[in-house]
C-alpha cells in the first residue's frame, strides 16, 4: 500500500534541494533522491510532513 497517492508523489519535491522524492514504506518516509541531500521526511496519518526541521538526516 503506498504512503501517498502516486499522482501526488509525482509532483512532490524535496523542500531543501528540489529533487524528486521516493517512498520508503518500511520507515513511513519520503526520501530525497539527491546524492548530496538525502533527507527523509515523515508521513503521518497519510500526510507528508515536508518540513526541513522535521526531516531525518541520512545516516
């Protein structure tokens, strides 16, 4: 089951670097696809929280 609607995922972008996002369903996150950024944004109650302050830095 997708975290967000596929049509919504097509238009969402990372707020920090504007790269496309991909779903990580196990972690309930949308992850930036940029090699330099890679921030992971949480999805809470089927709503993506696209705030840089709420994002998790890559490990």
